[in-house]
């Protein structure tokens, strides 16, 4: 993917089959994000893109606020706190930005820009946690994090400043309670992505690919149009590893001091990358109505009775706005075709056209962005007609994306089969679960083991291609971002 976008917006969007060019250009033409900021890996949200972000993150806030509390912790982490958890730090040591000076004065203690916030939050948990009555603690924040990414950066996907990192950090009395919270976290994420009409696969990451300092990691992945998987959520069972490092203890019912059990789980603006990439097409953005900045555009088709048509369009726009819908009435002097192109590029879910024939029939023509289908609806029932189609659009987008995912999952028995299928999507292959076999499989195939998925996708029968042991576990392998 080109690192820089062109200065001029192109008249025509590249075909989605050329995914890298299409994706990069759509971010600019759709006014989602501008990559021309003069620091590699840092990007600017356009107001329109930030509106999409705001509505997307409103969903995760809604889901979490049922039993979590939102907070905000500092960006800067003292070196002595940051370096406490050895395994955790080893996982991030090559990615940390360090602040060494305040003005012209060298700091006594270097300060890290958070790559993630465990070492910023857990010193406070040591202060806050006192008794079993304090538990569980469920706190989240939505913040920016910084990682000195050395791989090829991609807007919304691989960044040096992750601008929209939702991280939750919970504290529990028992290991089992924390395990239940990890399961709940992946359930919340699946509901979140269902609202975005994005199909997901949840799997347990292999031991060598878990979060540094965690007992285990569950991950949420989706499959992008270029047949690579994108990790769009993770949930980590931290056990008592960080509690021991940061001395997070509680007094149990017997008066004993016990180390707490913890979890953390996060998503980022990769959720927006998936939203754009999975639903978008050769004409531009396609949004589920819930997160579309503009849900309906009303376009007058002016022939003859212009005043009456204009009034009818204004009445429709007003009636939709009164019901809380996000509506634009396009009364510009552009030709209808130019208007269609403009609002299709913006991903507006529904277009309402009213022309002389519609007016004569007291009706409007409703055009769906996702399918392009045109239908006639009575003007006196327009609000209900629009709302009904919103539900249909989300369901249709999800079903289409889910079918596309399933079509690109392949059952394989040998590593040769895996190697042949990986360029086309995800390969399912038996795996005994041993790290030595898994690492050998990755090396032989040139792709990663995402893990053993939950549910039917992770069950089957066969023999591990390395050690030949019979197993009922099926791993998934894919190229990843």
C-alpha cells in the first residue's frame, strides 16, 4: 500500500479487487483519514471519519457501561513502574517511545508513552484494592497508545499512534472468576461486531503468541478482502502475574491477604478498518445505518413542478429528522447522477428520490446503498418504511459478509494443502496442540496458527501433520496483518 496519498482526490475509485490501492484511496475520497501528516505511522481523522469513529465507539461504550466504569489514566509511565513486569516488558521493549527531557532539563526518571496501560493502571489498583468486598473491579478507558512500529505502517491497521484504543482492566477474587470475565469480554466483542455486521472468529492464541505476561489470550479475528486475517479484539487472562508484580492483594473472608486475579481486553480503530474494508465496494463506503454519519439523503428530481417536488422533499427530510434520523437534503445544482455518486461514496444507507411521477403517486423511490435495489414507498408512511429497511440492510450486510468468510475457510489434512489454500483465506488443519509441532507447521507453511477456534470450527478429527498423533482439535492458519 502506498504510504502517501495523492494530493488530488481521484475522480474514480480503484477497483476493490486491487485492495491495497482501493483501501488507501477510499480513506481519502471517503474523508475517513488523511495519511499526509508529516510523521510516519501517524494519521489525521477527517471530521466525517471521526463521526464514524464516534458512532462506532458509542456501541462499545453502551455494551460496556452495563457493568463497567469508564476512567482515564495518564499517558506517561515512569520507567521504574514500566520495567517491573519482565515478561510484559520484553514483549514491548522494541516498541516504546521514551520521554527523556522536560524542556531543556533531562528527567531524573525516563517516562514511557504507554504502548498499553497495564503498568500505568496497576500501581493504582494496588492502592484501590483492599477487601474482597471491593471486587470485582471493571474499568475501561478509550485512549491513544504509542508503539514504534517497525513493520510497514497502514492507516487504521498498523500504526505508531493507535488513536482509539479501548482497553478494559478487571480485578477478581478467583482465577475462575477472571476466566468467566474473559469469556464475557469475547461475547461483548462478538455482539459489538454483529452490530457492525462483521463476522468474527474467536480462538485461543497459541502459547508463543499470547499477550506478554498473560496466562492465556483469546483473540477475535475477521477475514479481510485480500484474504489476510485481521485481529480486531483480544482478551487476556493475566492470572496473578501482574498482581504479584504490583502487589495487588485483597483481604479474603478469612482475613488472609490474597493476590488478586486480573484480566485485560482491548479493541482499536482496526474495528473501523474492518468496517470499511468488508462492506465497501467499487463505488465507495457502505455503512450499516447505526454508524452511518448520514443515514438518508433526500434528492429532488426536478422536472416541471419544481416547487411542489422541493416541498415534498423538505417535508420528508423534516419528518425523518423529527424521529431522530440523520438526514441530508441535497438541493445543490449538481445533476442527479453526480449527487448519486457523491452520496454513494459516503456510504449513505438509503437514498430517497422524489420526481414528478413519484409526486403524482404520493410516493417516493427508495434506493438501498448495499444492494442497489429500488422500491417505491408511500410518502405518508415514509418513516416506518425507512426504519424497516435499516434493519434489513444490517442483516443483509452481515449475511453477505458471513457467506464470504465461510466460502474462504478450507478443510485441509496436509501442510501442502494448507500452503495451497492460504492465499485464498483460512485453512483448517488438525493440530495436537504442542508448541513444537505448531511452530514447525508455521515454518513449513509460511503463515501463522491463529489458534483453535471456539465451537464447531475448532472441532474435528485427524492427525497432526508433524507428529502424526490423532487429535480432535482443528487449528486455523492464515496470513495475518
